[in-house]
C-alpha cells in the first residue's frame, strides 16, 4: 500500500498490506522543487500495478502537478501541470483503456497515462471538488462536489446528483464495481459512508475516524484508510465491521493499494446473485495466493 504524508516533509510511503516493512518511496522534502524551493501539499496517490508506477498529485503555489515514479522512487517524471492553486484535486485510472481522469473546479479531464491526448470530459463549474472514482464497467464517474456526491458518464453526459447531503465536508471517494456501491469519507463529522451507485441505501460504516484518503480491496472485500488526526493506518470489511489497526503514519493523505488488475464488475443481477459471484471472485483470489505456495512445497 502507498500513501502520502501531508505535513512531515511531505513524503510518499509504502508498506506491506499488514503494515509491515514501512519505507519511503520519496523521503521528506524530496518532492520540493528548487528555484525557489517549494514543497507541495500532497492530495492524492494512485498506483498503476501493471507498470509498477506510483502517481501522486501535489498542490504548489503556482499550480497542481501530477507526477509519477517507479515503486522504488526512481525515474520521477512530471505528467501534468495544471496552473492555479488547487487546480486539480484527485484522479483515477482506467487500466483497460490506459487513461486517467482528473477533477478540478472547472470540470473533469482525461489523458493517457503518459500525459498525452488531453480531453475535456465535462466542462462545468463543479464548485469545491475533492475525490473522484469510477465504475468503468458500468460507464460512470463519481465525484465529490461541495457537500454532494455526483456522477456523470465517461463521456461527460448524464450529470446528476445522487447523494445531496453526503456529510460534513465529504472528501475521499472510491467505487466498488463488484458490490456496485460508492464509498466516501467525511472529515467534518469523522465518518465513512457508502451507498448504491444510484445514491440509494446510504449507510454509515465507520464513525470517529477523520480520513483524507481511502482505498478499496475489491478482491478481499476490505477498505483501508489513514486517520489524519492520529497516527493510524486502519482497515475494515466493506460493511464497516472488524476495524483493525495495521500501521502507523503521520498525517496520512491519499491512499492506494497495489492489487493488480481491477476485478470485473458483477452483472446487474439480484443481491443474492451478486453475493454468490463476489464469493467466487474472492475464492479465485485465495487460489491465486495458494498456488505459489503449493509449487514451493
């Protein structure tokens, strides 16, 4: 797993899934730019597991930068520069089409993963934007706009509000295309919520947790987050049960998991049918883990 440190440096960290073997990808102050030295406020971290690259979005006085490097921190590259403070707030990958989508107050934009072929997806004043996620199999982008959760199609059409009151300052957002639910954090009332992709069945999953980053493991049915107000990295089941502390981080912001290629979405079937297919996908993940162990026996 990977996350940014918004205060102490800033820096980008990584650790194993259980929080062991923590290390720096980019140590404190290494993300600053010279002439004059300018340190970013890290806002988002995303990984491309196929290329073993970590991407991050940082706010500088002059504008937002989306950058990337190898998992070990080598080969740092600038992918996008967006002029203006807080000009972009979050981004998400579609690994099937090898494109990224980022959100700003002026709309939603897309490019290939190297930064080329920039396209305007939604040219609209969206208010104060924060997290963005997607169910690419279902063709929707989901995002935080002011205090609401909204969605539009991948081509920018069909803009609609699905959750009008998403809490006191909703922030990070992720989508599980298997369970067909959207998840988000709210740092004003220290909660994690979820809802169906149409905005129905809003549920409070976790309370008393101030999180500026959220990541979903859709194979093992876990969510991970960092508590900005403490020094904890935590995880829980996707229904909010079995909360565990799995690591230590100072002011974590942005969160990403290296889980390989994304899992396919469950077709539009009954809840019982989705559950059965989800269990089969989880079993496939267990088999993939045990197969190397059997070879080594």
